C-alpha cells in the first residue's frame, strides 16, 4: 500500500492521507526495529500508540507521491524531519481569534466558524440542543433554529502540540423583531369562539361592580364594512340564552353611510348603552378601538346614571369618544358570567359581513390612562413589552394555523367556525 505523509507549514501539522488524518508536530516518531530492517514503524509518542507497524519503507511517499529515500534508514530520517516542528511556530500554542459573542434571532440558523492562529485540532463542549458541527469541518457550527430566547455558553478549544487555547463563546438568541402582516376576515356567519370561562378572571364579575378588581380593558384593530345592517364585533357573557343574562357586546351600527360603534353592557332589559358619533367608523379603513371599564357599579339608581355611564370609555385611534348614552331600566346591577365569548357573532342574524379584525387583547384592569402606549401613534407593536402587558392577546393570523387563533399570553385559543384557511388574510394595520 502507499501511505502519503507530508507537513503543512501553514497548519503546522503533519497530514497522513488515510484514516489517521492530521497529527501534531513533534508527536510522531519513525523507528526501525533493527538497523538492517527494511520496515518502518510510526508511533504517536504523545499518546503512546502505534500508528503504523512494520510497513515497507517504499510505501511511504511525500505530497507529490515521491519516495522519501532509497533505503529504510534514509526514509526513517526523512520522516522524522517532517515530523519535527521548525520555524516560527516552534513552541507557540494556538490563539482563538474569532468572535466570542455570537448574536442570532430566535428561529434563525447559526453559522459560526472557530478561527485560531496555529490551531490544528479543535474541540467543543456544552453545545446547546440542535447546534452541531458541520460534517468534515470541526471548526464550524450550524443549527439552533429551535433555541429559545436567552444566552448559551459554549466552550471552544483550539489545540496544537505546544498547548491549547480555550474560550467561552456566548451565543445570544434574541426575540425576533415585531411583525404584523395578517388579520382575520369575516363574512356572513363566520365567527371565532373561545372558552369564555378562561376569560372570567379578566372580563367577568360576580355582582354590581366591586371596584378595581372588576375592571377590564379590551383593545383591537378593526376594519369596518359598508353593509347597512348592524353587526356584532365582540360578545362576552351569557350562553345558552344569548342576550338574556348578563353580557357585553360591541357592534358596528349604521346610519346610511355613517358608521359608528355601539357598546352595550347588561341584559336584554337592563343595560347601559354607549354609542360613538356618526361617522366615527370609516368603512375599509383600519382603526384602533379600546373600551375600558373601571370596575364600579353600573345600576340601578335613576339619579346615578351619569356615574354609571362614566364607568366606561371608548377610544377610536387614541381619541376618547363623546358618546350618546341610553339605558334600559337604569342600568345593570348583576353579574357577568363567562359562558360565551365570540368574535363576529351574537346570533345568526348579527354576524360581521366583510370586516377584518386584528390584534385583540384584554386586561383585567382599566388601561384607559395608558391609551397612548397601547395605541402607539397608530403602529401595531409587541404588547408584551408594555409596562402593563395584557392577560390575553390574539395576533389574529400572525403565527396562527387554521382553524386555531392562538392566545399568545393565556390559554383561551379561538376556534374558527364556518371559515376556511384563506380567511387568515395578508392585510394588517
């Protein structure tokens, strides 16, 4: 057999073109068992192991394929000259020069290569799950697309015969920049429904408003329609006999071409109703809506009506609306129980028709004082970064897969009813 052995001056290492691969300088030694022998042994003296035993001297060739000598003695001496360190690399351990801090965004793939002067061998430890070496290139790392946000410490070593250099590589995985590209489109009879009981700590109450503990806020982006009929945007409350028990309902009402919002809180006969000015909703235009409740009493004394109405605020595009207020039997003095939570429907005749909804969020507190932060001058943003982040947040398409609209904070996922996958549309404020 032919064994090609040569020294690479740049790598400061000996290469053996077979399964033994790269070897350190000064770690190899060529010997003969007998001065008159024609066979050669090669030993790794640093590891005290035999690499080749009793190989005919003529089988060893250099990088060009030429023989190292005419006899075993000459070949043995020539090989030992190749195995020795010489020049500027003598006695110099490696130095890692590549970056020791690596930044990547969650979901991306790592592409990192370890670089070291006079490095010959390389080792890694503490690799995070999913981060691996590139086959055939021990210095390179790839993977990491499944890593969660955080910092991971990886130990890297570069080694040669004279020593090693070890560095801790800090892999910093950051949150992807916020992106809002999708919303949910509603046509006649389309609606979303979630388990309302999961929202009861946020939107429910047990009696006639006990104060801040019963307060809540609802925020969303809405793109209204031109249909002449009134249509429910959001409904929360009584279940089997929808509208008979306590509930809250936000809908778009229409006066010819003048669109507006109507919010009702109570029951079919006992309620408070606040309506925004005509023209406050512009069909075909994305608008931000926020409705808040301070948690106080909402009925049923006739001389307290202004106080009851004042419990609620409606903002459109960050502006507090002056509402037209009406009531049934001086308001509502009972509970709101979470048995039904829907977007886009009350009963079959009250569904949205050609409207789109995006970025719905709820808080278990009155966030009206933070309207400027939530509205954010009309730019959607990561609500989790707010000082008071929401208790529930539905992105309405971004990161969702039909037929589920995920609750990104809680566990109250919506299910899409009478809808198809294409109702998640590429349209967003």
